[in-house]
C-alpha cells in the first residue's frame, strides 16, 4: 500500500476546486481512498474509488454537485490519497478511516462501544465461562458477538443451568474448600471441590460447545437417552438432574423471539427512515440462536442520503471491527452489494453473502427487524422533540438569541488539591455528546498562562494552592478556549459553545468572566449553578453577569434538565479523579528508573517484597536477583544512592 500527500498551502481565499485541480496533476488512476481536509487539517470527507483520478475529477464540476458537496469542496484546502490493490481493499480502508476520523460530510456510524463476547478458558483443567470485551488471548475460545451485556449474561446463566459450567474466577476456584451457592441451586457442578471428575467436566464442556455451535437437537437426544438409562439403572437422582437439564434446554429454545431454522450464523439488518433520520436494527444470530438486537443511528445529511446509500455505508463500518457472518439478510437491495460482499469476504477470509429475502422465515425476520427499527426511531424522535423543548426553555431562561445547540459544562474534582482534574461535558439537541468530553489534569504548581494572542499581554503565573477551585477553573478555561482560538481564530467551526455552565457560585463565575474577557470571548454566555442550602437539589441558585441570582420553581422541567447537565459533569469529574488517583497509587518509584520495564519490576518486587526493599538493597543483593545483570544492578543502586555505586566500584 502506497501513500501520497498533496498539500496546497495558499491564501485562505483559494477555492477548493483549485486545490483539487492541483492535486489531480499527480494523482494516479489506480484504486484507492481520498481524503478532503479543511484549513485546520480536519477531515471533511473520505471516499473510495476504483479509478482515483476519474472519481476526484467529478468534484471540479461544481455546477453538477448537490449543495452539500459544493460546501464540502469550497471548504477543502488539502487532499490526501492512499492507493490500494483493489476497490474492495479501498472500501475496507474507507470504512476504517470514516470510523476513525468521523468526517462531517460522510455517513458515519456513531458507535464507539465494544461488543461483548462469551469466552471459554481452555488453558485450565476446568474451563471457566465468562463475559469478555477487548483483545483476545491464546488458550481460550470466543463465541459471539452479542448485542448487549444482558444478552451474554443470559447465555452464561443458561450454560450454568444446563451444562453446570463454572463462572468463578481462577483465584476463587483455587481457594474454595466447599461448594458455593451456585452448586446448591444446581447451576454449577462444583469442580473446585471434586464433585465432578475432569473427564465428566470435559464432557460438559463438549456439550456446551455443541450447544453454542447450534447442535442443540443432538444434545437433547443424548441427554434423553442418558436419562432413560439412568432411570432403568434405578439412578433416580441422576435421572432427575438430567431431566432438569433437558427442561432448561427446551426453555432456552423457546425464549428466542425470532428464530432462523437451518441458518447457523447470520445477521439480520433492517433500516427505516423518518423525517430525514435513519435507524438500523441489527439482530445477531449465532449457532441458530438469537444473540440479541441493537439499534444504530448513523449520522448523515438529511436531504440527499437514500436508504440504500446509508445502509451500504453502515455495513462497511459495522464490520470494520466485527467479524462478518457468512450470511447477512438485508431490508434493501444495494447497488454495490457485489463489491461489499467481496470486501467482507476478503476481511473474513471466507465467502460472505448479502441477501434480501423475498419470502418465508428469513423475510419475516427482516420485517421483524424493520418494525423494531421504526419503533426505535419513533422513540428517538419523540425524545428529540422533548429535548428541543428543553433547549428552547434554556434559551428563553438565559435570554439567548436562539436555543443552544452546544452547551459546555465545567467541573473539577480533587482531594485537598491532590490528583486534581477538570472536565468539560458537552450536550446538544441529541443529548450528551460524549465524543466531545475532555479531561484536564491540573498543574498544582503554576497557573497555566493564556496563549499570546494579538493585542493581549502575557498573564502572571500565579501559584495555585492546594484545593484552589478558582485557580483550577481558570486553568481549565484558559487551556480549553486558548487552544480553540489557536486552532480556529475566526470561530467558524461548530465546536464553539452557545452557552457555558459552571458548577459553582459567584466566585467561579467571576473567574470565568475574567478569563473569557482576557481571551476576547466575552460574548459567550456564562452561567454558574450553585447548590442550594444544605446542597439540596431543587434549590440551586443561578448566577449571571448583570443579573441578580435567582432560583427556579422546584418542579420546573428546565431545572431538572440543568440539574442533569450539572450532575453529568460531576459524575465525569469524579470518575476521572478516581481513575487518576488509582493510577497514581499503582505507580512505583521503580517506574522512574530507566530500563526497568514491567517484567523486571515484577521480578524485583517478588524478590524484595516491596519498592522499599529494593531501595534498601545492597549492590550484591541486586545482582543476585533473577533477571538483573551487573549493569542493571548498578543502575538501580545508583538511582537510590547517587554516587555510591561508582565509589564502591572504585574501591573494588
């Protein structure tokens, strides 16, 4: 794969057509991906093409473009391309870049959540079943994906009931000396205390794998035969246990709201559009079982995005970090279905089929998914209408020229000044915009200076005392808006707030007003929310410049909304502070020694018992530690006793 970059740095008035024409002079005709960037280097659009030069040339014919693409071309100041071996490879790369860069002129799947999987740890004599997210590791088999944590938890409960597999961690397993409650309620075979042999447990694991692979009928037949044999041998207790497992298996099969008989692994994908918005509902089927469903709301232009175009872009991005199943059932026929199937087959390493069923059980499954998509979209639109009403109320309350589209809320958290963090939470018409949240680690020693902007002087560097909320608020706002001015001095982007909310009272508002005035941003509305007497929710005081502090009626919906904004900022601040404090606690003074990595640190701590033991160890003791050579021992000793090692070596 070969990458090229075209940077055209001319005057701001240069139109995007000229930028594109300049890039075309050296653009190849091979398949690949192109990126259009604005003046700040942010991606405007990512596209793929079988013939790059021919495709990009169409953007120079400005009269033939829709209004949305005209605006995109006009904002273009740079172009970048990446050539690929085929159009299918270009499609995969395009989807990856769109998910990563989120260009505002693309159809974007706004979903940053990982999918839960079921893991069976096979590197243990008695494998454990558990929920898993993140990277896979060796010595385990994975089953999924599941649409939600609830769906995977339901499957784990089923496996416990029917196959009696353990779900406890290895540390708990090793420490048991008697069966736990799960064994008492017949959801575990208690291998921890020898209630089942390794061979018997291996047979249970084998059955569970068959169940997860969709071989439920053969398991039921075998269990029925074993139950009859046990009854014939007068082993009535064992026969009753087998009967309960058969009942549990039958119950699981009857729980699925929709089933696809004869289809092992497949996804059902249906799209609905209402009022210029789209919802895509995805049902995951694995081993013939329904692993749950999940709605997605891709962002796209409201005017010229057809259902087929949205669905095609959605599928490419959905399977960017998710292995595609052999069969994908769709609600619409896609113009590029062949190319998309080729790309997904290339990613999966096997054939992937895209199919729009016309009749039978598969069509019913797609219609069921479409119904779910429509209902989810109607709920979202209703919530959006309620959100719009609240934002309209906020605009009237604080005398804004129009309802705010971006509200930024600021808060900080610390313990007597230690591990101090400030946070910014963002909300808008579609609720909280978590991708725009920011964390700011506070500098306790020096107040952050403002950026040197035209017409401003450098501000004094005042020390920040422990627990100084005012200094923390100042530093956070200076960093946030100072950087924003540096990146977008004309304030043309959509990352500028229509309203800034501060968690605090008149003091915090005064500091915020001072910072914004120094930066030349005193036209941005500022409001401070102070807690009421005894921190009573519902009795908050609102502080604004030039207006006497006031309260809202306790049952005012706008008050509830503002409380929710403040509480989200507080939650995010507390979470950030706790994470930073935990990270600091887990640090060791050994981390400061050059060349001491995690493996060597573990050996040192295991050998000496603590970092203090390492610090007090002599040079010979360090040399005797496994994995520590003479030079590393000297480096560690010299770190804790500067100059002592050289003196000892000289004496030697």
